[in-house]
């Protein structure tokens, strides 16, 4: 394996250098006068104030707009290409999709559970996991904070934070245009206008549109010729900065976006048996995929499903950020309101039983109707003060208020029995409605004690008081009625204290070491989803985490090499997950969101940048992560696992956390070619990403493992010497490496599996053109 990886990297580097040398024969490689020696160190706000990333005693990956652009990253989900500790769990809907950091994330359909990884844009928290999937619009940088961030970022950051910062208005007038397309029939357009409106007011307005054809072929007669997993989206963002006087400035940020598509359609990966839900009369032999026009496989890009798929989103937001300098102190207020509306319809993700081919039945899917809407509204207010940094004790302190309401409506109709033997079909059919309200108020602070120029202590704490409540109602529309009707409500309150302590020591001017202990907290939860029962739904206790981290941040070789290393170990108590319980008065286990037990994650991370020459630079990272289910005795069973003796559940203590590859790394290079004879310069960018085997289900079913794989991306760039235009040709996934982003059980079939294959799991060749005017 090691030799394979080395060979891949060598081929990538050799190809890039050969191409650049060929170009250089006609365009001599010369370093222009404005190329400065040394790397630019990124400024971050990981500790609620601007500072060099090398001065932050925490594991942080900061991505510049150049690194994001060079990697052809257009959506937030693809940030995983550049951050080894970050993975993205792709579900069949937004409610089951989320980021994971160091192997920890939250995957649940419940409307009353917090995410473990907080997604933020310009200091504003996005309240639901599904909101983390977005187009990256006019981005200034992305910061990924790894490990619990409970002290400064609150209760939904127990595993980490993904913070996206957008560009600010500029003093001088400028206009940017962008257009791109690729051979997968994706078209992207963007425009940004920025400049001063008056002596004290500056503004920036950016808009973007994307049209993407589907790539999963649905061969069902009702959909023949239609490709699924398409997307049509647009987004717009504006910022108005008003410098009220020398001490006060206010920024109003507003945004709106909409996306429509037929996502997220899976395909059959394996088919090993007959339908679980059986038929009378013995009329149906084994389920034969060939009759359905589908050949299940790891590379299958076909489905046969008559269910209507759609996944539509609308999002709006407003935020007002005010900074007021009083002497050497800065007071900051961030007032924000957001709304997020979702319409989704999902099938069972498997080929339809088109028994009409056998002359028996005009087939019906197992899930005939599976659709719903969600409407989320949130309001937040943060007030904080930042002291001067050049005093014995410098600090950041504040208060934070949060209010969120989520309304969920859902309709499901599923077949209970076929029509064979004269028995009419029976449907489980119900309409479900729920409302979840959550509020919290917290007080936080973090201080740096400057014992000397070289030694500093860190002390931080956060106290939060919260309330979570829900109401639900489900009408039974089954024929005949089967007792689905139910309703209920409940409320939970809690308060929590999280802390952080640490030491920082500067070994030299260019090397800092640190050690820290920090805590995370994820609030109480309820199992609020379609098949909940008022008699067995109970409050789930908070999930807490304790983390130890040791790190070294260093700059070497006259500021041409930067290395950041972190060693971490985190223990999670009362881990929140779907697990089996036996309700009081019953002998049958049911699946609920519960405190399943204990989880731990530990490992080693490396980030680096290396300016090898004035023309050649490298950047990348690597992570070894061992994320383990230390104590999980009532885990759900997969359809291929025999758990009949234990009520349908199993003990997976000691098993691996889902979507947590043990080894993951990326390496990228940039080779610049500066010319005197041509009116433009050139650059070659190449990236390689590799990850170890990854398990996609907590049930430990080995059939849900995606084997290790690596992908290569390369681009060739031309840029005008006056920065008026640039053009790029790129190839993503050069070797056409196919892989699954998720593998799960197929509904209704024992030992059969479905998968989600992203568009990135195929070779994509594209072109992008940019124009810039000042």
C-alpha cells in the first residue's frame, strides 16, 4: 500500500513538472520582482479575535480562497478533500447528512437533536446539520476547528466547528465575473460587485447560479431517459459596511438561496436474497435483478424506482455585526435571524419489484409515499468584549442567546402486504406534524495569562442554561386502521458548565508548543420523528466530551516551511445515537434516539506548507484517527445480521465509528511559470487525496465498508499579468476512481445493499474563466 501511494504521488508530480518544463521551453521560467520570499501566514478568528494561525493553541486548518479554488471546490461538502480530519456523511436527505470531525458526528432523523459539528458563516451559527451543505460563495477563508469547542462556540460544537468567512466590501470599485462548465453537464455562473458608496459606506454584492444534470439513470418506464441527482440552484449575498466614526463600524450581511433537485437517489450495490416481507401462494421465486434491468454492483449507476424524488431548499438570513472600540477594548454585537425551508420526497433507493414482467403485478414500490416539509427559524444574539492583547491577562468574554423553532410535516405510505392469494394490499399510512422549540442562554469567557514573553496560560469557561420542548400529532390514514394515531408533548431543561485550561510555550520565535484540556457539550434531545410513540419517547441526556490535546506549531527554513502537529485523545459520555430499547410493559425492542454509551477518538494530525522554490510550493495534511465505540450494548442490527436471540439488537462495544477512516491524507502542489515573452503567466495545480477503508454503519456490517481509495485532480491555469482575466482547464478524479459515499441496507430485502455514489466518483473535465475589473 505504501509503495502504491508513493507511486501515485510520484506520477502526479512528474506529470506536472514535465508539462511545465515543456511550456517553459517557449516561456522561460523567471520569478517576477513582486514575488516575495516566504509563506503568507493566515490570520484566523478561532479564539474570537484575529491572530496568526501559528499563535492559536488549538488544532485549526485554515483554507485560503486560492487553495479552495486550486482544488476545484465549489460546495462545502468537498472541503473534506483538503482537511484530513473532516468527513461528510451523505444521507438520502438533508436530515441525515452532516459533517464529522475526528470520527464524531450526528446522524439522526430526529427534529430534536443537536449536531456535533457546528457550521458557521461570518460568526452566525447554522442550527441544523443539513444547512452545512452550501455553495461556497465569495469566500475569504474557511477555518476548521478540530475537537471540542464548547468554551467559545457553545453547545453544538462538541466535535468541532466549520467556520466559513465571506469577503468584505472593498474601498476601491471592482467587478468580478466567473463562468465554468464541465463534461458532466454542470454550468456555473457568478458575479461580484464591490466598492465605496460614500466616504463612510462600502458595499459588496455577489450572486451565483448552478445548473447540474443528473448522473443516475432511472430505467423505470415512468422515468425512462431521465437522470437523477440533478441540481438547479442560485444564491446571493450582500454586505454593507458603515464606518460610523473612527471607533464604531457596523456590517449588515444578508443572503438568500434556493436549490431544486431530484436528490438523493441511491443505487443497488448487492442483491443476495428474496424479499423479507414475503408473499402468499408461492408465486414469486427469488428476486432476480436481471428482470429489472439492473445489475447490482459497486459501480452501478442505474435505478428502477417509480417514487418521486425531490429535494428543494430555500434559505434567507440577515445579520448585523457592530464593533465599538473603547480605548484599547473592543465590544462586538452580532444579531442574526435565519430561515430554512425544505421540501423532500424520498423512495426506498432500490429497484422496483416490476412484477408486471412476470404477468403478475404492475409493481409498486415498498415506500409508495415518503415526503415531508421542514420549516426552521432561528434568532441569535451575541455580545462580547475583547481586551488588549498586550497586558498580563488578556481575555474575550460575552453572553449568547439562542432561539430556534422547527416545524415538521411528513406523510408516509408503505406496503404491508401484497395482493397475492386474493388478499388486498394493506397500507401503513399516516400524516405526521411536529413542532420543536429550543432556547438557550450562555455566558462565556477565555483568558490568556502572559506569565512571560514565552510562557502563557489559558483558562476558559462557559455556562449554558437551555430548554427544549416538542409537540406532535400523527393521524392514522391506514386501510384498515392499524393504530398509528398518536399525539403528545414534552419539555426538558438543563444547565451545563464546560471549561478549558492550557499552557503555551514558545520554544523559539518560530516554534510554539501547547497542551490543553477542553470540554464539549451537546444538549438534551428527544426522538421526534414519524414513527415515535408518546408512551416510549423520553428525554435523552446531554452528550459530553473531555479532550486532551498536545501540539507543536513551527516555521522553518526562513519562513518557507510551516508544520503544525496535534496529538489528541477525546472521551465522549452519553453518546447520542439510534439504539434498541425495550419499552416498559413490552418484550420487543424498538429503535430510539438514546444515550447509547461511551465513545473515544484519538490520533495524530499534521498540516504543512512548503515553499520549495519561488515557483514550486506544496501543501497538505494527514490524520490518523482511531474512533471507537467503547460501550454500545444496544446497537441496531443490519438486515444481514442474525440478532433474533437478542431482540434485534447487538453489542458492538469495541467497534469502529462510522465514516471514520483511520488514515486520510492529501497533498497538493502548485508550479508557477512566469514569462517575459507572453502577456500571461501560467500555473499547474495538482492534488492527491487518499483515505483508508471506511465503515458506513454503526452495526459493524462488513458489507458496508468502502475499501481504501485515492483520487487525483490537476488543473492548468493561465492568468493575465494585469489580473484582468484568468482561464483554467481542470480534470478532477483523473483516474476515474469510483467509490461510494454511503452504503446501507436496502429497505425490504435481507442481505441486500444500496449505496450513494457522488458525482465526484467519476472523471470530470472542466473549464473556468474569470474576469476582474477595477
